[in-house]
C-alpha cells in the first residue's frame, strides 16, 4: 500500500514535470518607452549649466529627475537622435552613446528605473514565475531602442539578436516552440520581425504563437500630443513643451501616427483656430508646427506595415476597450501652447479601438488562426498586469 502511494506520487510528479517542460518559453518585446536606456557622455557643449557633459554609463531612461526646470533640457539633449542628410541614417546625439541593457533577461523591463518606482513587466514576470517559469531560461525579454521605428532596428542588429534569442530559448527548453509576446509598439515591432526576419519554415518550428497586448498596429491619435506639445512622461517639471525637441527626432513617433487606412478623410484629428488637420494633412501639420523634418520622417515609415501584412503564425490579439482615449486634439493657441481641449473616443486610454482591432484584418490574409479578445476597462498599461489577461495568456502556453 505504501509502495503504491509512493509510486503514484512519483508518477504524478513526473507528469507534473513533463507538463512543465512542455510549457512554451516566453519572449517579450516591450513597447514605446518600455525599455531601459543607458547613456555615456563625452560632449563639447550642453544646453544648460545643470547638465553634465562627461559621464560614465548611467540610466538615461527612466531617470525620474528632480523637478528643477533646466534639468529636463539635459535629458532632451541626451536622448534626441541626429539625422545625417548625407548618409540618410540616424545617430545618437553628438558625444552621447546610448545602449539598451539587459537583453535576454527581464530585469530591465520589469522596472525601468533603478529605484524600482517605474514598474512595467514586474507583475507579469512574478505571475509566470509562480507557474514555474524562470527568468533567463524560459522567460526572456527583448528590450530595444524604442526611439526607432521597426525598420531602424535592423541597423542596430536587433532582429538578429531577437532571432538568436528565440532560437536559444527553443533549444534551452527541449525544442519547445516559443510564444512571442509584444506590447504596444512591441506589437508592430514583432510583426515586422515575423515578416522580414523569420522564414516560413523557421516560424513553423520555432514560433508556437504571437500574442499582441494592446498592439498599436494602426497608430494612435495620442501620438500627436507628443509631437506637437511634447511628452509629459519625459519630465517631472511639467514643462512638456521642452520635450518635443526630443520626440520630433524619434522615428517611432511618426510611425505611430494614425494610419491613413483606418481614419477617414473627414475625421478631424487636430484642430486649431486657423484650420483642421485630417489623416491626409500631416505634411501641412508638420510645416505649421515648424517641424518640416517630420514630413520626411513620416514618409520614411508610413508604409512599413500600412498594408496590414499578416504575421503568418497563430495570433492572439488581446486589447483593452471602454477607456476614454484621445480622438481629437483642440488647440486655441497653436503651436506653442498645450491643447485647450481633448475629445475622447473608444480605446484603451492610449490607442484607439480601430487600431487595436486592425489585427482582425489578418483573418482573411493568413491560414493560421487570428483570435481577438477585448478586455473591458483595461487600460493600455494594465494589459501587462491585469489578472484576467495574464490568466488568458497562461491558458495558451
Ligand atoms: C532638420 O534636420 C536637420 C538634419 O537633417 C537638422 O540639422 C535640423 O536642425 C532639423 N530641423 C529642425 C527644425 O529640427
Ligand atoms: C548609440 O550608441 C551605442 C553605444 O555606443 C551604439 O552601439 C549605437 O549603435 C548607437 N546608435 C546609433 C543609432 O547611432
Ligand atoms: C504569408 O503567407 C502568404 C501565403 O499564405 C504569402 O503570400 C505571404 O508572402 C506570407 N507572408 C509572410 C510574411 O510570410
Ligand atoms: C474644422 O472642422 C469643423 C467640423 O469638425 C468645422 O466646424 C470648422 O469650421 C473647421 N474649422 C476650420 C478652420 O476649417
Ligand atoms: C474601471 O476600472 C477602474 C479601476 O482601474 C475602476 O475604478 C472603475 O470602477 C472601473 N469601471 C468600470 C465601469 O468597471
């Protein structure tokens, strides 16, 4: 009798272990502003006496700086990209090196700052650790330089590294196909990888499924705020206008502008006393905000995924709804003041519903399943922490 109990215990244990071993390894591609960035300075000049010109590596993002006006200019000057008209390439600012720490692990996407205040994938990682996942083994992060649109990451070697990470994770975990999870901008970035850097055979053997969480496949009206009036999250001084001189140098921002395929020509996205701007007026808008480079940048990235090409893998498209989301931005004074009013529509608080649902366009374009699921009252950020979302992901592994 005793023997029997013991052997059935070991039988159950081995079933348990083999089930564990079969769980699909996870590779996470985070979103806009969702990877830590480190910088090292050796600059000739700085915009403000408060800014260092020389430094060893330090956390550039997220650095929750002091609220002294002027300190925000240091961040802007260090994080902005420089475009070279001759090579037609983007570079770090002069005298600034920028790197993305922690590739392969999850530490630098769990928290983005060193005092553990800016949490991101921490709840997610804890949840899957409780299920038996282990960081670095079958739970991997693929942080990247989110200043770039998906095409710009090629030059930085990101897709080769991501390909290798998936390959290693597959090998490390008993040749178990991987679950690729992309949040926000990580959705289109993962899509770009699956389309351009993954062969059909490789996808069939290495990728179990692609899960997008609040994937911004068709852009978002809110991105205009960052380009016209600056990014609130880039400063603790409240002087968000200062930060537009950084956002306007990032190709990721124009890439995330509302898709001309999803917004109609009579829908006003931005309005100011002199005129209205629709999805067909981006060039005029860039001219009017005195950012003519924006038109070139937008033209470089507008068609990267505009035809809604399918990933050609099994896809789960999870997104939040019923949260007030920027639909139209109204300026009484333009372009050097903050907006006077915002009109809202449906979305997840950051991305508009039509963009979140554009993954549905893949249903007729690929033989692999496309399964959409919306989560009411779950915001863009909460999609990576919400218990119901995590439980749905757990079921798929
Ligand atoms: C436009 O880009 C060029 C580099 O290509 C830069 O020198 C110039 O300052 C930019 N103009 C504005 C208004 O940002
Ligand atoms: C920024 O600096 C890092 C570190 O020196 C370098 O690896 C990277 O290629 C640079 N990025 C660009 C876009 O120049
Ligand atoms: C997806 O599969 C279709 C055929 O079903 C093919 O025409 C298309 O090129 C494939 N796209 C990618 C990115 O593999
Ligand atoms: C902007 O569009 C609204 C309708 O959405 C219209 O009432 C208004 O006159 C337009 N403003 C200008 C300056 O064209
Ligand atoms: C939505 O969620 C918030 C908390 O995030 C909660 O306070 C609110 O009651 C919820 N609203 C609905 C309609 O469920």
